[in-house]
């Protein structure tokens, strides 16, 4: 059975690349032949302009994106080593005409594939809804709207296209609420990263170049670290080494550690699996903390307004594993995070993992 994954393939985001790998491996494990579909976005259309700007800056002594290119190289190496891509390209709501004949199913997800607030999503929304495929070929796995509402101008598209899905699952409870508002039903399943065991993840981990001290504290903030967050981290670390993973889009002048900024997904796994604790606002850093039984503090990520809050997926995750005590607020006393019951978490993880994989088996294999 040939299955294509439709997910975000742009940029250098750790969680995105690792969830893609995980879903691929799980699908292979239940007997599927799997490939991920690539897509081109507005960045790709401006390659000539970017090339000219880069070379002008080099001529005047201001190298353009030197470390960003190194980071991209490491992510490209991960993709080459671990992700099976198909030759087909999705772009501007268009797909190759023969695509639906080449694959039996198209699995949309995971990550924020239905967050129409992202330009990379809304410019190609019909492809992220697999509109080129027949209804019986469309399945979503842990797809995320990313927010707790859909921009009104996209509601009709979602309503029409989601009605054609054979099976729908989402990553957070707010997604179920959105589906109901569109007249659809859906299941909440685990993010693909949590379908692989810690032992399976360690098979692809890689030690970073940075000198890592014992009992280090790892931080990863997609919404940025303001001074209050920095003070919180310093108090929790209490003299321990602090390693900050950097966001891909930060200015190069703001990079604290080139080794950490240019670290690839395999190094991300190594760091989380060995951190004494993790402090983050990232969904996937939280998920991997749970997989590797790492104590953690997780903050809400900063958002433009309440409609675009991204906290629902983390709240769903914490409730599922009874880890609400690991949710931090800026006025939370800065102390080492709670050492939760690892055995209890592992039991829940095993149960949820079985349920989520069974969803895929029912959707792809067992018509009943």
C-alpha cells in the first residue's frame, strides 16, 4: 500500500522534521510504502532576488546568512538521511495530475498543516486539504489548526474540503471544537513523535559539538526569551550550565552559540534526552521531555491575540498525562521543575500510543 504524507516541509524547525520522520516510520511499521510530498512556497519563488541580495552584502563586507546556511545544510542532511521524499511537487494549490493514481492514501499531518494564519499554509491550502485526491483517499493524522479559531475567509474552504475526508484526527481538543463548528467529527490522537519509543529515538540521536557539562538545563523558546524569562531560567539553573536552542529566524547578530544555532534535529534529540530539565514554550520540546522522562517547565507562547493562542495543544498534552503542574506562568516561583511519576506517565503513553496507531490501522487497513 503506497501512502503519501502531506505536511510542512519548509524551514528548519526541529519538531516539524522529527514529526515527519516519526509518522513515516509508524506508517512503514504497519506495512505501508511511504513518501513525503514536497512543496514550494513563496521563498522558493524569490531565489534569484535572494541570490542577488546575498552577493551584494558579500561585496560590501556583510556576509548574508552565513550561519543560517550552515543550519540549513544540517537540516538538509537530516532530510537526506531519514526522510523519503517523492519527486512530486505541490505548489500554489496545484498538484501533478497523476498523483492520486500513484498513491492509495494521502495522510495530512502532523504539525500546523491547517493553520491558515501562516502564509505557507494559506497560499497552498487546497493541497494541505488534499483536494486533488478522491474522498476515500484523504486521511488526517494529528493535524493541527494551531490556534483556537479559523480566519472567517477560510471557513468555507475548510467546511467543504473536510467533509470529503475518510477519517479525521487532530492533535488538540480545540481542533475537535473547530471541526464541530464546521459540521465534522474528529479524534484526538498523539503527535507522531510520541508514537516512537525513547529507544527508537536514540537510534538517530547525535552528540552536538558544544562542550556539554553534566546536569545542564536546556531551553527552547519559539516565542522568544524576554528578561523575565531569562531571570526565571537563571534561578532554575542555579549555577548549572544553560544551553539555549535558537529559533531559526533570529538575526545572526543575536545568536548566542553558533554550535547550538546550527544544530540539527538529531542533536536536538540528544540534548533533550540528557538535560537535567527543559524550560520551553515549544510543543515538541514538551513532547520529547515526556518521552525521555525529563522534568520540564512549559510556558504559553506569546501570541498576537487570544484567537491565535497556540496553547491548546500543550494544554491537551498536559491534561492527557496529568502533568498540569509542569505548566509555568511568569509569576511561578522559579524552582527546579516537578519530578513527576515517570511510571504513571509511561503507562499513559503506552495506552495512548496503542490507541493512536490503531486509528491509523483502521483508517488505512481495516475498512470496518
